């Protein structure tokens, strides 16, 4: 029977994952979270959703589309844990790339399957019939 991990444990593990992936340094992580009081402030105040959104934005700012796509594919299982908060990390990344004009279809397909239905609704394919 799987054990339920607390949001603070999931968050701290996720920060370690981002740091160990090489996509964001420990300094970049803290800087991204500085408006929330750093990682400690996030945990103390339960600002998880905002933190995941900020981390997603920081990841896009520091990395190429291709690097993030590989990260999604390699860490899909981890992105799907703690869905109540981590969905916002994935959504933030897709949103940032979409705002830059990138075609985000590959990112959506590489996202955890439980997120895809929501991402497809929020980011319909370019040229798709929006009146369906």
C-alpha cells in the first residue's frame, strides 16, 4: 500500500529533483521563490501552488524548449506525483512557452496523462475548431 507523502515532503523532493537535473541551480531555485520567502517560506505558509508556478516560469527562462521537453519525458512519473500542486508547475511551463509563440503540443503530450485533458482545454491546438 503506497504511503501518502505530505505536500512539504513532495515540494522538497521536487526542489532536489530540479537541482539534480541540472536545469536549475540551488541559487536559481531560491531566487525564483524569493517573493514567497524562499523554500522555507513556501513550506511555512503552504504557498505550494504559487511556488510551483514560479518554478515553472524559472525553468522556461533558463532552458530551451527542447531541454524542457526532455525533462518532461524523463521525469513524467515525478511530475504526476502531488497532482494537487504539481499540475500548476506543468501548466506554468506550457503557458510560458505558449506565450512565446511555441507550439506546445509536444509538451502537452509529454505531460502526465492525468494533466493532458486540462492542458488541451486551456491550450487548444492552433487552427483547431474552437466552436466544437
